[in-house]
C-alpha cells in the first residue's frame, strides 16, 4: 500500500513539474503555493506542526500559529515549483539577480585559504540555493542530504541536486559520515542542515526542550579545530531571496561536544525566529 501511495505521489508531482515548466516561474510559484496550502496538511499532521509551534512559541495564539503554518505551506509549495527552475538559478544571469548576498567576502576568504570549513543552516526558504551559491562561489563543497522516503521520486531529486545544486551529495547516515571525512581530509568544505531530528545524535536544548540533534559539526570541530560558518536565507518578495553569510565561528579547545551543539542550536533558534513562517515546522523535532 505504501508503494502505491508513493507511486501516485510521484505521478502527481511529475505532472505538476511538467505544468510548472510550461507556465514559468512566477505563475507556477503561485499555483504551487496554493496547492500545497490546500493539500499539504492532508499528508502531514496538523497537530504535530501546531504542537511544535506551541513548544517553540508558547505565548503564541491560535490565530498566530495558523497564520505561520499557512504561510509555511505556501512557501513549501513555492520551493517545490522552484526545483523546475534550479538550472536557471544556477546558470542564468537573469535568475542569479534574484539572489542577493550579504557578507560575500567571507566566502571569498574561505576560497583563498586551504582550510575547509563547516557550513551550517536549516530548512529555510529556499534552502537548496545556499549550497548552490557556495559552490558557485568557487568553494569545493560536499553537502549532506536526506534521501526522500518516496523511492520513485528520490532519483529525480538526487539528479537535480547533483547537476545544479552541489555535485558532491552525501547521504545522511553513518556511511555518509565516513564519506564526509574522506572529502574533508582532501580539503573539501562541508554543508549540512542541523535542524532535523537524528537517531544518532544527542539530546540538546532547542527552544527550551530537549531535541535529538546532530553532532557532526561538533565532532569535526573537536577533532580538526575547524571553523563554522552559519548561513541564513529568506524569501523577501516572490521568487527573490537574500542569503546572509555569518562571520566564521572559532570554538575554544575546552568546549565539549554538548556545549558546541547547544551553541549551534541557539544560532538556529535565532534564525528561525527571524521568520518563523519560513521554517518547516512539520518534522517531529522533539520526539
């Protein structure tokens, strides 16, 4: 039954991708936004998303949470449609102008140096553009990704990512961590999202609640004294984006895996609070 459901989802999304390509970025973004706003909550638990918001924003009202989640689903739909135009964002000068960058000098310095860094972020709007921009800036990069549960759709998304976002795509997991280590030893920088729940992580404070959190950045920091560069992206008008590159963070030698992980969670919290509606709230982050 699960395979049948995934196959139907695959057919629907491929059909939508075809329509999006025909009608162009602007109209497909609007259409996809409304489609996801209407149908998204049917495939993901409304209660889970609402409870996550309650944990992160305990003083929020029902109407405030509904507004945030409605905007989140609309944004999520926009991201889906933009996969059909990722190639344009990568190669077209016209589309490149839709992405403004704050603190680009940080990337230029990293490119000129031989030491790799760890780029961290979360699933903000549109998160795929961050790794793309880093690689376009001339930095040798490997990005960690979580394969889709839908085995019919996943090969298409993997191909899009490898061709237009970041060539070195590393699957999340123990084997992926080993690949990351090999790349890192060859002076390849690493990009990963630290906002997903991971079974192999540790429980770290996140919005005053314990949440399983990846320790990959902390492990690399402890072993190699590597710098961390947080990156934030926001959609500020239609299909226009602003990428903000933070100054590199250097941790002291006496920092622990736990203290480093907590520090990075606090950075993530502040990013989320800038635009709560542009973060994906439907994952079971505090399970």
